[in-house]
């Protein structure tokens, strides 16, 4: 009887979590996997190549877009909507750097290469994965989205995936930010504190390539560029669904 009032409140709340995180119909201004036309005129592609502020578009050897560099500003689509468009497909994480490069004509191409997944991480972390987040000069946008992964909507914890404070109690790190000089050493210490085997996830374009700061003398990527990366999650910032679906593909976890 004591809890009757609380139970009534819970009933009025209904189910708040998204039941199937692998089949969400995203609405609104979300920018997901790009599609590039196979019939684009070379002059148009070269124009976009010069126009893109982060050099994510290439005209040679084939019209392509590197999601590991793209800041998803969508200016290229506004300029040439006939040859490039961003879809609402949020399953854009890849376990290889080259997997982030979308080529003209690519549609629904799998971005996770199962042959490259380390067998031991699936075996060990498939039922529970504890992660330490390292904000290495980030602007708090990807960090907020990672936080959202554990909220009542996405409820990543129900799959055994959670963030923890101590790297010694974790199975891997999730890096955000372009890795500033000041954070390079902290990143190294955190990575080394995680017991092996451990996984590395780069979340957001800044962590993957430096993003807008790629040419800045204030960043130092010498250490992170030597790490074996298990998962790249593009976005600026990332979307929780991209992050959770990427891990689920990597570790063969069902999301429904
Ligand atoms: S959306 Fe990406 S590819 Fe297009 S202009 Fe912006 S950064 Fe460049």
C-alpha cells in the first residue's frame, strides 16, 4: 500500500525506453550516412572538393566523402543537392578507418568488417562492457551525447554497456576531442591503466581525425595515432544511436 502512489505514477509514465534501438525512424534535422551520385559531373565534384572546409570530399580516384573528416555541416548538399545528400541512416560506425569513406553509388554498404573484429573482445565483452571516457580537448558535445546513451530513452545499461570512473575497472576507453597537447599524456596514462585486452573507441570527427582542428599546432595526435582502434563513430557530435549500434555490431549484441 505504501508504494501504491509510486506505482500509479510509473503506470502513467508508460514505457520510456526505445524498445528496438536498431530500427528507429529518426526524424528532424539528423544528418546520417551520405549518398553520392554515380553520375556527378567531374566539375561539380571538384567544386565541392575545393569548397569543403575540412577536405572531406575527394574527386579522385572516385567521388568520395570521408565521414572521418566530415563535420556534417551539410553545406555541400545545399550547394549541389543533385549529387550529394545526407540520409537519416545512423548506422555509420566502422571498425576500420577506410570503412568511413563513402564512395559514389554506395548504398547500405556494411561498414563493419567482421573479419577485422578481434575474436577475444567479442568473447570477453559480449555480455558486459565497462568504458572510461576521455575528453581529450573536446567541446562537450560528443560527451553530452555519450551521457545520453545511458538516459531513459536509450538505456544502454540494459545491454551491459556502461561508463565507469576508474580506468582500472574498465575494459576500454572512448576518446572524444581532437587530443590537445595538454591531454595527450593524460590519454596515454588512462589507456595504460586499463587492463588488457582492452578496446579503443574514437567518438566524433574530432577524435577520429582532428576535425576542424586537424591542422592546429595545439593538438598532439602522436600517441593516439599509434593505438589500435576497434571502433570509429563519426558525427559532429555523434548520435547515441550511432554509438550504441556500432558497439552492438562490434560485439554481436542484439538490440531488440
Ligand atoms: S557536410 Fe561534410 S563533406 Fe559536406 S561540406 Fe560539410 S564537412 Fe564537407
